[in-house]
C-alpha cells in the first residue's frame, strides 16, 4: 500500500501534528503547540525513505532531523534516529493515524 496521505495525532507535550506525505516525494509537516498556537511550523521538503520504511525529515530552518517509521498502511510512529519505536505504556502517544 502507498504511504502517501495525511496522518494526524497529538504527540507528547500536546503537540498537535498533521503530517502529509505526497506522491511527488515531498512532505508537509504542521506542528501546533497547544500552549502557543502561533508556534505552528510548516515544512515542505523531499523525504528520503531509509531501510525498514524509516522516513527522515530534515527541517530546513534548524537542520534537525525527525524520524518516522511506517507501521502499516494507516499509521506512522515517531522513532529515534535508528528507527527504534517508543516502548511501554506511552508508546501509543507517538503514533500518527492516517485520516
């Protein structure tokens, strides 16, 4: 199945996250911080797909890298730099579901 589409979730620290993967290899990432709505960031850049379905997002303003792993056709999970998923009771809070 295609990984293209829009994924949504609220990550820890109440960061409302909308993540769109486009068929042309670009992504749009919108982060809305509950305590400060004006801190919404939008990024549209190419995303390389690493081994094991790991997506690497490079934020142009900071150069920071964010990693997501494609779990299945309907969800992605925020991971660390080597693709390890969060574990334990809080793991479910790092998953974005396809809209």
